[in-house]
C-alpha cells in the first residue's frame, strides 16, 4: 500500500443549529484539513510513473477545494430564514450553503467526497477546527 498526505487551511464562519452551547452562535475557525491518499500500486506509465500521483497535482486539488470555502460563511441549508440569507448576500457577504449541519465531522466527509469525485484516491480526511481537536472521516 502506498500513500501520500498533504494539507491546506481555510478560514470560515459557521454556527451549529439545534446546539445548546457556545457553538450555536456565529463564530469562525481556521480549519486545517489533512488529506490522505492510498493506492495498492504505483502508476506504471507517463509522467506519474512510480507515483501515487504527482504531489503538485495533489496539492493543487486540495488547495483549490480549501479556497472555495475560504472566507465564506458556511450555512446549513434551511437554518436561516430566506430573508436573512438574502440580506447577507445583498450586503456582499460570501455564503456557502451546504446540505448538512456544518460540524467538523460533516466537513471532513464533504471534503473527502468532493476530492474523490475529482478522481483522487482519498482514504482519510482529518478536519481540525482547533489546533487540538479534529474530526476524522474514512470512506
């Protein structure tokens, strides 16, 4: 088994619906996302011969995903009234509406699914919401 690992960070705000504690309020994180690839065999042809994948391609794809979430307000679909969303957008705020509660666990799964859909053999995503706390997702 061969593997690679890279990471990227993004800053975003969120809140947790139906949560009774400090995280029910709007707050932000510097999310640190660590992505692992795994493959039984190395590639056998072309420029990526004897590699899982070129590190440059891997880093580019992971950082592009992080860039899409950077400096946005991560909003669970249906958690805010439509007029609130419209007001935020009319003020020029960047919102990313997601079909799930914006927990670290769900963000790790979302990153994994999105990167796998781009063709990366992702085996695990660690999503740190603080330097000491992370959620782990393995498909």
